[in-house]
C-alpha cells in the first residue's frame, strides 16, 4: 500500500513538474478597434493621473502657505 502511494505521489509530482514548463499559446493579434480602445484608455488614465498630481501639488502648496503664515514667515 505504501509503495503504491509512493509511486502515485511520484507520478503526480512528475506531472506537475511537466505542466509547469508548458507554454500557453500566443494571444491573437489585436484589431484596430481594440488598439484604439487601449490607446483611449491609456490617454484617459494619463489625464486623470496628471489631474491628481496637480491637485496634490495644490494641496501641498496651500498647506505650506498655511503653516508658514502661522509661523510668521513670508
């Protein structure tokens, strides 16, 4: 019984090892519509990131000015 279990376990490990080296097929090429949608999505993401950065910078400047006014600077 133990021998059969050991052989079965070894076979399962060898199968798992072989499966880990398997390659997936290449994805199909993107159509022009998919490429345009990806470009639009990336542009929207860049615009949102730029707006978020500008908002954070404005908050940092306002915080700096508020703290400097309290200390009597500038």
